[in-house]
């Protein structure tokens, strides 16, 4: 440890800062969560709501964090206490977030490396296709005893090598290579997908506002659905813009005093949102075409909730139950579920009684409609088709590692090349975000202990590698250990994204709005520009609007993750 005061590193210029901050923001949240949420919440409707939130709430939070970093010249761990001694614990809480996130984020990064390598070998030998059963491949990989940890460790090592080289020689130079490659690849893949025959319907599904997402089952406007759309967009904005993770405070501390914070934030927002929208163009049209070609079954209960006629499809649900063939394992599992003897007659009777939860094929809905344009049967077909497509647009891990490989397999020989290009793109995006999270941890160690950068990087490497073991083995060796009914990776994600990040953001807004006052931030912003254009918006947002909105996100995310009150986003 070296307690000698050291000169703080800095970006070489404003462009370097913008690229670094944009690189941090552009990550897995853009590539696997934004497209899914847009597909679930009315396509263009969700995108419009998201854009409004980014330029108001997102702008407010990002300006605040960057200004705090540049003003204090400290990472998030010590920045708050430098401004006010009583808020030191907030810095500690803000530091726990990246320390918890980066290990499981790197584990997911390891999964991406595994998929890229597998697709790369398929390009060399297209006869080998381990993704014929994409779900089986993923399950087998993540449940293995060492591979998930090994690939994750490799990902952590790459991040550590970049961080050890420093702000200018490591982070800045890596972004100068990775960011242009990421943009070129994303746009290239999006153009290829959009130009595929039949992709137009998927593009419209994604980009054209669909007000059905804001409607109740009877077609009337639903305030609850509007709230869910807004909260879903806010949750995505937090995850996507790297807010309340300590990253923007740390990166702001490397920013030169003469650079414009306001203009920088606007450009970061443009970069991040552009990639998010392009990600949707890469994914949604391809998945949409696959979903139409390979429709998923729906249940009478789902149809009923969507405004269809469940009773009309009861004969199909019962017919499907009677056609079922049970294995001994199926009978045992169903018997346990329904609390009946594991005998075929008893299980089948219970399934028939529970007919509303049984799957009905889209082909059966088409048969019932018989080409009719109106009536309950036609309505069931319309609602069922919409539900089927939404089911294919599943989010998170399922979309990235199971649905998309199945879609790529449908492309034939070119699917291997497309899969390799896509997962290389995802690897770049994951790497740029992981580097920023790692840097927030390293900078905190340096600021608190006066440790040299390389020593701090080495120290954090072992901390991150150790903590990654839990997420890496949480689907296999430690699969029986489920805090709050979640695997370790999901649990860590819940604690950070759903709980700690909103809490840090709320307290930060209260801290700036009512303790050190918005003028402190305004004065820092004016060091790099003659006028703070959004001053009025900023004051209202940071003091009144932002804490309320973020509080709503906190409550909704806790309810969603813990399954409280039937709330889901």
C-alpha cells in the first residue's frame, strides 16, 4: 500500500470521456432487455416513453453523478463524504453495488465467450450444430462443474488487464477500438436482418406504436398498463445508462474542468439509445419471423385475460389433455403438484379439471376460426397469435442464450456466421460495461487506501474472482442453494438492480436537492460552459420528480421480483 498522495488520472479530452461513458452504458441491458421490453410494451409506444424518461430523469441523474465526481475528484466511495461528512455511508452503499454486480456480470460475459467460441467452430465445420437443442445446450453448460467459472475467469482477466494499463492507456484506448467495432457490427447485423424477406412485419411490430399495450382486455385505456410501461422503461433506463452504480461519479472524476458536462450527457444518451434501438432491429424482426413460423401454444386462461373467449377453446384444451402420454416421472411430478395419487387416471382427471391452464395450439385456433374475420373464434385467433409472439420475445437469459440460438439455427448455414458475429458483438458490449464496473471498484480502493492502481487491480481481481464462484456454480454444484427462492445470479441482480440502485439514486437526489442544494451542481457544470440550458428542468427533477419516480421503481421492482401483489413487468 502507498499512502502518498497521487495525481488523479484524466481523460485526454471530452470525446474520450463521452466514448468511455457511452461504452459503460452500452451493455447487456441494451442487447437483451431493451428489445424484450419494447416487444412486450407496444413497440414504438415503449420507445417513446423510454426516450422521454432518458432526456428528463436519466439526464438529471447522470448530470448529478458526473458533476459530483468532477467536483470532488473522488470515486463514489469517498465523494459523498467529501461534500458532507454525514453522507459517507451513502458512498459505501454505492460502492457495494459494483462490487456485487461485476462478478456475476463477468460470469454472464463468460457465457457469451462460450457461445461465440462455439459459433466460431461451427463456421469452420457447419455440420456440427450443438444448438439443435438450445435449451439443453445452455442448461448443460451452466450446470457443469467448472466451465462457467473458467470462462468467467477469462473475462475477468481481460477486464483486469485493461484496468491495470490505466485510464488513458487502458480504458480510453480499448474504447477507441471496441466502440467503433461495436457500432459497425450492430448496424451491419441490423441491416442484414431488416433486409431479410418477410422481416417487415417484425420491424413494424417493433417500431410502430401499439396502443393495445396501454389497453385493458375490453379495449379501454388502462392506467395500470400505462404505469407498468413507464416503470418498465424507468427500470431499463437505470440498467442501461449505468446510473447509481458509482461508474459515472468515477468517470466524472477523471473529467477535465473545461469540458461540458451537459453536452457530454446528451451525446452519451444519443449513443446509448441508438444502440438500444439498433439492438431491437437486430433481434425483434428475426425472432418475430421465427415466432410466426413456429408458434407457441397458449392457454385458455391467457386468452381470457387478453379478452378472448376461454369457453370456446375448452374442447381443444381437453382434447390435448386426453392425447397426452405420461412417463412415470411426469405422473409423479403432476401428482405432487395436484396433491393426487400418481396414477394416470387421477392425474388426467385433475388436468381436465384444470383445463384453463392447459396449452392450446395456434393451429387449433385457426381451425376454430375457419377463416372468419369476426366473432369469438376469430378474436381468439388474433389474441392467441399475439400472445404466442410475445412468448417468443422472452427476456433476459432466455432470449439471449436459448431463443436466439434457435432462431439462428433456422437460418441454415449462414446462421453459424450470424451467431458468431452477434455473440462477438455482445462480448464487446459486455466487456466495455464490465471494465467500467471494475474501474469503479479499483478507483474506490485507490481513493480510500491510497493503493497504486496495479496493486488495487490485482487485489480486486481476487475479490471479483472469488465472488463470481457463487454465480458461476449457482446453476450446478450449488443449484440447491436458493436465497429467497432465487439462484445466486438472480439474487445478486435483485439486490443490486431492484433494491440498492434505486435507494442510492433516491438518497442522492435528496442529498443534492435539499442538503448541498442544486446550485452546487450548477456551479460545477458552469465551469465547462457559459450557460446551463436545462437548469429549470434539473431543479424540478432533482428536488421533486426524480425521488418520487425512483421510489415507484423501487417498490415495483421489489414486487415484481418477489411476486408480490401479482405485479409483473
